[in-house]
């Protein structure tokens, strides 16, 4: 059976923590920033964790834990 390939798009967006959670960054922070308030842009700087309901999909995209 051939090796499983990592989805490169997902590898650039998600990182695994030591405890097995998946870190993610916020979207909507790259362009068209003039109409967004400073408070909103400040909140977008911080990331978060992937919800438990989506963990199975992420693990399928990143089989090697990249």
C-alpha cells in the first residue's frame, strides 16, 4: 500500500499541539482591512483551536501529524 499524502493546504493552516489539539489562525484578516474596526482586527490576530466536531476531518488531511 502506498504512503498516505499530507494535504499541503491543510498543513499550512493547522498545527498540532503536544496534547493533540489542533491550532488554527483566524480568517478574514488579510485584505479589505480599511472597513474593519481596530477592535475587530485586533481580535483576528489571535488564533484558536479547531472544534471537536471537525477534528476527524483535519486528522484525515494530516495523517502524519504535520
